[in-house]
């Protein structure tokens, strides 16, 4: 799979799909606010790190991929699952970068200027996420990958 940017997904999405993403994100954020009020900001921060729109996003990725394959006369079930899995795996790799961002910001923001720390933390996030992706693509044994993913790794 080659990493690229595509705006074609914006044309495929319907207005209510954006509303679903917005609503789920808002619910998680409101829930984190309620947790912060009752238990403190430290605990609530963990819930803000929850990928609020991941569930909605992966289900929409699966649905759109299935629809694309069905328009070509193919089943698309496994390809939809594979695309959703790839989206979730990418989110996990991005989360590793986000943890590195948070650790650097937590350590250096109290003593240094935010204009220096935040861009540095952003660069660290990008490097960690890209390195996680590269290691996955380069070193994860294909047999193990096939065993973990089963039929979802096969091209359809």
C-alpha cells in the first residue's frame, strides 16, 4: 500500500456522515469534560486522547470501499474490511507519534518557549508515526501478518 493524499473521499461522503463524525467527537469531548469535573483534568486527558471519530471513520471507509467494488461488479466485502483495518492501523501508528508529542511537550513546555516546543513536538510526532509505519512495512513478517489478518490481507 502506498501512502498518498486523495480528496476523492470528500465527494463520496454525504453530509450526514460528517454529522455522525462531529456528533461522536462531541460526545467523547463532553464525556471527557464531565470526567474532568468529577475526577480531575489528568484523568480526563486520557479520554480526550481517545480517537473519537475512529469508529465512525473506519465504518465509513469500509462502506465506501465496498460501494466502489460493487460498482465494478465485485463483492468488496473483504476489500472493505482490509481498507478499514489499514485505516485503524494508521491511526494506531499516529497515536504512537501523539504519545511522543505529549511526552516532549510535558517535559519541555514548563521551561521553554511554546513557539520552540510545539513545532519540535510536531516534528517528533511525524517522525515517530512515519518510523512506526516504515517498520511495519519493512519488518513485520509476512507469514505472521497473514496469520493475524487472515483473508483480509488477500487482494480482491
